[in-house]
C-alpha cells in the first residue's frame, strides 16, 4: 500500500488537500479543494494508460490541468491504492464463493462415500484401518520407485557424459549442448522439472557450465567484499560482538552491525531470523594443511562429518598460488544438518575464497552468491560472510577463529525438542564447528602409531590405520542417514508419546555398504539426565545387555581397543558376544565412540570375523560392507537455572530442568540383489519396534523421565 504523506482522497476522483492557513490558525477544521469533473476525467483516462507516471509526465499533466505537481502525484498514489483495494475485495469475494462451493462438494462426497460399495465384491467400503494400511503400502512403494528413478537418472547422466566425451574427441569441440536433453543453465529452470529430477539435479549443470569473464569478475568482487567484512568482524570485538551467556558465547549486536555494513534481509517473512556466533580454538594441524582440506569438498566433509552431509565444488574459478593457496576462489554447494531426523537440513550455494593475509595467517570466507538466489530462496538459507582465520603456530598446531553468520527462514518450524538448540546457535554455531574441528584433528593425529604410544592390546601400524579409516567411514555414513532425505512418517506405528519415528528407504548401491534395499529409521527423545551419564551407560559393556536387543540378553566383551583421542571416551572397540566362535557365520560388533564439549556419539555395526581380520591385518578396508546404527547425545539447549541467557533468543516452552537429547537410529537390510523381496509395512514395523524397544529399555535401566 502506498501513502501520499500529505493529503488523501476519499476516492480516486476526490482529491483533498489540507489548507495550510487553516492548520496554522488551529481552528480544528480542514478546508478541502475538490478537482473538477473535467480534471478527474482526464486523470482517469491517463491512469488507464499509465498508472505510474514519471516526473516529466506529472509536470505535463500539471500544466494541462492547472494543478500542482504534488497534487498529481498524490492523486495517482491514492488511485493506485483504491484500485488495489477494490481488486483485493473482488478476489476475496471470488475465493470465498469458491471455498463455499468446495465445502459443499466435500460434504456431498463424504455423504456419498458412506453408502458406496466395493465394485469387485459388492461389499462395504474399506474401513479406516484398511485405508491406513493401503496408504502405508503406497508410501513405501513410492519411496522405492523414487529411489529407482534417481538411480536410473544418474546412470543415464553418467552414460551421457561418456558419449559427450567420446564425440568431442572426434568432432574436435564440445558437443554437450546438442546431447544434453535437459540443458539446464540456471537453478530456476531446474525447479520447473519433475520434483524428483529437481531434487537430484542441483549440482551437475553448474559443474558443466562455462562462466563468462564478466560473471567471474562479479564473483571475485563479491568474494573480496565478503573477505573484507569477515576480517573486520574477526578483528573487532565490542560493540559488534556481545556476550550473551556465561559460557563465553558471542553473538553480533544487530544495530551496531547494520550501522557499519548496511545489509538488508533476503527473506521477507516473519519467520526469518539471523544467527551469528564466534569462537576460537587450537587444533593439532598445520595451517596450510588445514587450508587445503577446507578447499577440498571431499576432505571438508571428512573434517566435519557430523555437520556437513554433502558437499561439492561446482566451479574452481582460481586455484590460488602454489604453496600457500592465496587467491583461491571456488563456487560450492553444501548440505548441513543437526544429528537428528527432527531438524531439516540446510543447503547453501556459496563462494569460498582464501586469502593469505601475511605469512602463516590465512582467512577463508564463505558467501552466498546472488546468481544462485532462486535456488537459495527455495532452500530458505542465505550465508552472510562467514568463515575462519587460521594462524599457524610454531609447534605444528594452528589457532582457528571461526564466525558463523547466516539468515534462515523457518517456514517449517523447528521441532520443539530442538528449538533451543538451534536458536541459541548450539547446533550450527561457531562453537560446534570449532569443537568438531578440534576433535577430528586430534583423531587424525592419533591415526599413526608413530605419533602416539600404542598399548600392547592395540593393533599398531597399518592395522591401526585401516581400522581407524573403517571407523571414520562408519561414523560418516551414520551421520548421513540422520538427515533422513526422502523420509516417510508413520506416527501410527509409534508406541511412544513422542513425535513418531522417521523412516527412509533407499536402494543402496554405494561402495562400502551392503547392496540392496535398506530401511533406515530414527527418532529423538528428551531424557532428564546429563549427557555424560547416558554416554557412560551406553558405552559400558557390562550394561549393554540391558538395552541391546541384538545381543539377545547375552553378555558382551571388548576384545580390542584403539584410542583415537586423549579422552577415554574417544576410542574404537571390537566387541563380541559371549560365547564366541570365530567362524564365517559369526559376527562381531565394530564400534566407535566420540565425545567433545558439545556432544557425544556411539556408532556400531555388525561385521563378520573374516572381514574384520582383513582390516586388522592392515589391508584396505574400503571394500568392507558396513551398515551402521547408533546414538547421538547432546545438551538440550535449555539454560541452567543459575546461568540465565542475557538476551539469548531461546524459546523454551516449559520449566523443566536441563536434560539431554538422545537420537537413536537403526538400519536393516531388507533385500539383496541375489534374493530380492518387495518392501512391505512389516519391514518398517520391524525397525520401528527395534527403536521403540531400545528406548524403553534405556528408560527403564536409567529410571529417568523421558519425552
């Protein structure tokens, strides 16, 4: 709606002006000057042709009609407002009538359905239970067909690449434009495709696209401006950064920030908000090695497996100088998530730029890029200048200062269990990135027997490295399933008073995992205990039989142990059920537990004895098939009673005491290529029952309240 700011009219043809002399005298009465019918007629004729006249057109009308330019301007503003209001009233009346008609049709259909009979047998129609069963069956079939469509598409896409390369060899020039049946060159076009294709094709077009020099120059300018802002944010404390709680968490003071950087919101929505945080830490890795890992999308996901689900380098615009990577610039895609199926993933298209400030001091900045705006707005996430400063230390370590600064639009409200965690930046904030980076760098330092003392009962040398690589791959795969891509909800199967269990179905063809149809299921609950207590209980081999259904109530024994951190909770364990006979049919449990200041994780998978022997002997473990399950434990984000958050944006809706969030996830192999079977509701019910039973066993053993 537009406002004149001076005079207003009761209608488009009745322009009114306040008399300055009457206002100065303070008589409380207004003098009005109405336009003549001829003036109104000419204005309305002109309005039909041009509702937004420019200054020259307003001046011409002013001369022709004998009115002031401001009167012309205000008349058009009011006329546009009146026209818009009338149009909205007509639309509302039409929609109201259409809604009433649909409601009547709906009532008629419901009445008709009560008397309908089955055309096949002449019997009564399906009841509610039968309809729910049919709906579940259709959901499972849809998920299976969707996964098959994705596999077929990728297969065709790879074959298309091979044909394009072969023809280009003989034609002497690229022939991609002639062969590519989709030929997408912008993200908006991708969204107009079938939703299945739109989901699986966000990356390939950008990888194949040749970026014009003008566009490349704009990208470099955007990255340079973002780098300048990041460095200033890193070097300025107050008044931009303010401490909001007693745990040394810093956030950006919005008013001070906007006075300096003048940024506008990218999401015009009441649910949009800005998240900001800063933290620093010392990591056991030299600066250049860390820079190289951050500029490699595969190594980036390896470095942050519990945060980054997927990553891809779409375009390398500048490789940077050899020996220090100064000036490196690349266009990237990243998918990030909280280790829970109750929190949706965040996806970003962004530029990553590396700059060597001085010898041994790097700054790496991320910034969402405007040309990706259509795709970014679809994901409702925008990355403001974020990143880190890496300072190389003399002892082979590096000091890393991290800033996270994003704008998100929560159209799908965050689940109540994780609302405090997300909004206080405990999930995606700088503290989480630093804690994960410190933990993973420590793990890498422990991966070689030369750098740490190896006890007699630990395998050393190549066997140690092979088992640690297997453990890392297991944890990475476990974290990836928690994003629950293409999830299905079956709340009616849940026996607990919680949000229900999320189920995902995939036809697995990835190396290092069993081939076939896999059902993944996960859920999260709140427990009135501290995270360390839950972690200790789940790790203790003496209490495992109390919750592990797969052990069938038998005792277990740790027969192998590899430390991969200074904390005793950071380790890899080889567990066997007692009694154990080392045959090909007998299975062991391969488990890795991780702990850092913000969370804990226990991931395990059954593995046959011969495969485990291959890894222990030091051979390549990348071909060992493994299907992980496990637990994630974290604080619930609820502020302690004695540590109120001074202005922290929490959203706690209860007065409960601080507790823990426990995520439980299981996977089962439903069928294999050698013995295919159709997916059915019973398979989902099995894994659903497994999760429910495990949570109930944990609750009974710990004797704790649970939500």
